[in-house]
């Protein structure tokens, strides 16, 4: 054991790499000489060709050397033209600078107040800030003789329009989905909750990517301790890059080794809004349409926004169907294996005869048959996702022919097994959230192995282990299986069933502990005679 | 880390050691036996297993190639267990009897005693004990199992469903599963009875597939008669009327048809839809006395006589007729059993045991003798509920 311990405490030392420059310019202040500053910037960026610099002179009589620096493609060039260069070069040129100021620090303020017609201006005094702004797409404005500069927020780049959700589509309900811009995404949620209690904290994560990550919650509804916990966990993150919410999710989630998702992700603003109003905390990550929601509970992965937009009967029944599909996707092949290889006495006689007839001449044991089919299906599914779109139909035709007909006709697999595998795979698409489907797909193979070696006994032991595991999970302090375990009677209104809206007067108890009351609308009813 | 490894090892250890009667076997390694027949040859048992050929039975397109839907395997040995296992000398697959539908016992073996041959069948974990036990009337069990049948491709299934259905809609058949039979065998005060099965027609014509190619097969199997046992030995067969009485007395009748003579001649048939029979006993002056109460409900099913069904009196007349017929049937069957076999097949002894345990203790030893002289009073009550979709029969109108 000592060996492992030693290994654990050893830290990797950071080797000399390109981060050195970054470390160095953290403390470097801007120089007074423009030429020196320009040199420094060029050196640091390695003379990259997409860095655009423009030097010019302003003022009449007394002329002052200036420069703007920006990144091509990240900056709104029209805005630079209209609001930076034009004002500075034409309008300031006509102003008699000599009369207004002489030199020194006043010049900076005069230029800032007089000449630039842009609202988002930041003063920069050190190189760290300079590069931060420059690489975000800001325009850096440097003046000769000044040891500080300005950063104009005119960044603009091409991005996807707000469009329909791709992974989580519904029939009835809002049809807009997040895009890759964090500010657009936040706006989509703000547009839904016009409350001053909707608070937002933004920070940059990732040493290289410096990705914006925002924590959003309803002050007074969300549990302050949970908010603090989210802050702490985000603060602990120390990585190079954040390219997707998944990078953040993996570093802040509970139950690190569990296959089950303990952080909810969605591309739907209405789901985030509903979660916020229940007291959950949203984490937005720049550059991805999939934003996170914590704490995430097991039952949450079986809920769709449509459950709440349709009448409650439909919501409840469909939800039950999803739980049924969960067990089917998890257990159908293993139960089939257990029944046909261990417990033939449990199959009704006519069905047994029919299954036995199908198995005549099938060369593999049921388990091998099932694994073959499942793996084939997984391959087809993966191929369907990865292949270029143009050859999609070809793969699906070959796939269905191979799986569906030829395999049975050739006597490689039994027809019953094809049915079971197809039902299983289709059932695993029922979950509104892709993550839960992934978990089920993985565990299914474990159950198949258990069923093949021990029959129903193995499946039972597996199920017990699964339940124990699920009950031991927590998501940001909230038991994963709540409100089922621990059983919370009041929260059953929105767990297995979805009761009518007027019955949902309180917010989920474990997620929100301060502001429990949600609504008090009475059940709709016809006008009473003694009312007016 | 250490803990999870230990717990995983424990789980696997438990899985390996705590599994009960498990045995991995693929479906195509099984010979699914639907019927088993047991005969005696000298001091050896002859076991006949009727095994399904699944490819021929299942409704799968193109799978059937015209072979027989079942195969019978036979083996002879000192014990039944040995004989069943000996079958594998001939059969490529092990006999799997969880789905056993019928157990047919040859009459010769039944006369010698069936007790010993039932032990394996109730002891082995593979058998479900909910199959029907039958006696091949006047023939060998193997003869009954060697017939091909149409409609139900599997002969054992055919016998099974014939018994089920006739019990449900006709009446005077008697079904008994293995566990019922064993519990009767060990009960004092009731002797077992088992339904019979018989091959009609030419038994040598029964096996070929030609048999099922005909609309009127040369050989048919039929559920017929009730075998009366003393302990585990067959004593004789009840005739049709006596079996009907037997079924009524032992409260085995659920539904059935019963005919009645009309007051002015002719006959009418009544469908019994609900029947209940109770046996009560009394001991008066040290002498037992039994009462059989039959209560039935029914509908008029067929009228072949002149009777005005619109009048309540005629309904009452019919009811009285059925009641009389019930009493008759019960009395006939009790009389026949008393006279011919001198044993209590009806369970009167059980009723005495229940009502007069003190008396039973003394009488138990020679109960069969006491039973023969015990007076049995029969009372029947019948209610006719409906007369069908027409009122009076059109025969009534044809008269004019």
C-alpha cells in the first residue's frame, strides 16, 4: 500500500513551456514608449499574422503617436472603422489638443472622454489584461507616452443562430435552444424569468481557453449552501481548457466512478428556467449549447418539459412508460437469457415451443447470441452517428438487413433474440436525457453476464447492488434517489407521476429549503352561485 | 479500494455457492417432454416419453418439413429414474419434463399399485406437479402416447385440453393433478379416483402421420371413465352415469349439461352454471349417517317436449326434475361403489373425521366396512335462472 501512497502525493512539476510568457507578463506593466509596447506584443504573440496593428497620429499641431491592435476575425471591423479610427483620426485631428492639454496623464482621460464613441471601455495597465482583452476580440488602443491603454469591447464573431433543439426536441413547448454563445444563452433564460432575484456570477475557467463560466440561481429560492458548494467546486478546477460543459461536469460531479449522471445537462432554456425556479443552480459554459443544472436527481432524467405542458394524465402515463422502458432497456436481454438458459419452466408452454423452434440450429449459446447482437447494434448506432451524412442510408440498409433478416434466415441468431434486442435498443432511446441512456447501455452488458452465469439469481443480486449504488449517490448534497429514497411523501407529486398543477404547491423539499411555497392557484371550477 | 475488492470477491463467492438448483442448458439442448407414460413389464418399468419436435409445432414460416410433431422414446429399467435417463441412449437430448402436461399410467401397473412410481415425479425439482394423472383404460400407456392427433399437434396437449374443456363445459369428467392425487393417497377416509384415457379405433393405425391426414382418423384418444382405487391399487371403472354421480358428490362439477324428463313426455336439457355439493355426517347412537346436499343453478338449454316455459309452474317442474335426477345420479354412484368395490371413494370418512373426530378414531380402522352399511341421504336444490333467447319452443306451435 505504501507504494500507492507515495505515488499519490507526487506532483508533476511544470516543465519549461510556452506558458512561461504568460507567467512572465502577469506582472509586467505597460511601458511608456509605444514602440517598446508594440515590440513586446509582437514578441509575445510570435508575430502571428492575424494580429492587426495600425499606427497613426492624432491632433493638430502637436501630434501624438497612437496605435490600435486587434485580432482579425474576432473583432467587429466596421465598429473599429466607425467608432475608433474615424473619431480618433478625423475628429480629434480637428481638435486643438494643445489648448486642451499639454501632456501627461490628462491626455489619456481627455481622449477617453472626448474621442471614443464606444460604451464598453476598460483601462489597461499591465500586459496580462492587455492580452486577455486582445484575445477576447477587443481593440487595444495604445498612446505613445502613456503607460496605460484602453480596451474597447467590440468583439464579434460568427455564430450559430438560436435554432430548434437537436437532442431534446418536444412537440408542444418552446422550440428555441441554446447556441454556443454564453451571453445569448443567459439572455434566453433572462427573457423567461424577469425577476431581480435571478442572480448571475461569471468567471473564467481554463488556463489557456479562459472560457466564461456563469453560475445562475434564484436568490432566495436556491439553497445558499449549495450555491457556495458550486462556487467552491468551480474554484477548485485547474485545467488547460474547457471546450464543453462536460469538461466542467466531470470535474464537479459527485460519484466520480458511477456510470449514472449526477449533473443534468440540457439545451433547452425552458428546462433551465424551470430548474432555477425549483431552486436548482444553472452553470452556463461558453461555447456549448449544453448547459448544466445541479443538483440532479434520478427522477429528473425521466422528466421532459412536455410532461408539464400537457395535461397531467398524459404526463404521468408517459412518465410511467419511461420507467418501464428503463427496466426494459436494462433487463430485457438478461431476462431473456435467464429464461431460456436456466428457467425454461417459467416460460408458458406454447411460447417455449415457439422459442425452442427458433433456436433449432442456432450455433451459439443465448448469451453469445445476445452479446453479438447487442454489439452489432452498438456498432451500427455508433457508425450512424459518426459517418458522413451522405452515406447514412447505405449503412442503415446494410445494418437492418444484416440484423433483421439475413442473420435469422442464415440461422445465426434466433428471431426471438432479434425482437428482444430491438425492443431493448429502442427502449434505451426513450429517456429524455441521453446520459441516462448511456448509463443503462453500459450496465446492461453486466446484467447479461450475470444472467448468463447465474440466471435470475444473478439478476436479483445485480439489481440489489444497483439499488444500493443508486441510493449511495448524492448530487451536491441531495440524495440521488430522493424523493423515492429517502421517501418524501410531499414530493411524490412530481416523481413517478406528475400531479395536476394546482397540487404542486410546494417546491421540491431537499433542493429548496427556504422558500418552499410555490403557488396557490386553486383547482379550476365553474362559477359558484354565491360568488359574483 | 481494498474494501471494494473484498466486497466484489464476497459477492462472487456468494453467487457461486448459494445458487440452488440451477443448471445452464440451452433451449436446443432440451427434449421437451409433454407426456410421460409408465407401464410395467415383469419387474421393470417401461417409461415412454412423448417429446416435442419444436420445429414442427411452432407456427414458424417454412420451418415444418412434414415430420411428426412428436417423437416417443422408450426405455426399460428397474426404477423410473434409471429408465428416464436411459432414454438418452436413444435421444440426442436430455428429457426435460418441466412442461409435462399428462402422466399416463398403464392399467396393468395401476392394478399393481401406482404409489411407488409417483415418488420420483413429486421429488424431482424439474417437475411442476400440476400435470394431470390419467390411467390408460384397458391398455398400455405407450399405446395412448403413440397416437398422432390433429387440431392439437401434440397428443399430450390434446388430452390435456380435452380434459380441461370437457370439465369446463360438459361435466362428468374428473381431473386430478399429481399433488392432489398424492394428498388424497395419504388422506384417511377418502380413496383416490383417477380419470381414464382410452384409444378408440385401431391402435396400430394410430402412429403413422396418415392418421392426421384423415377427417375421421382411424385412431383417436378420448378421456373416458373414472378409475376407482383402493389405496394405490386400481379396483375398477365407473360407468358413465356413476361417474356423473361421482363428480357431483365430490363437488368436482363446475359446469355441465343435465337432461330431465318433461311432465308430458319428452326431454329437456339444462345447463348447470353453478354447482356446489356439501357432505355432512352425523353419528346417531354410535352409527354414522351421511347427508349429501347438492345445490345447483342453471339455464334451460334445450326443450324437446311440450311445456309452457312462460309459466312459473313449468320452471318449477323442470327444477324438480333436475333435483330428482341429481339425487338419482348420486345414489346410483354411491350404490355402485358400495356394492362393487366396498370402499369410500367419496370422502365420507373425511367428513366424519371432521365432524366427529372422537368417533373417527375408533371407526378409522374398518371404515370401509362401516361405509358400506352407512345410510346416505341425498337432497338436491336447483334453481333455473334463464330460459335462453326464446321463450316457448317452436315445437309448441308446430302442434297446431
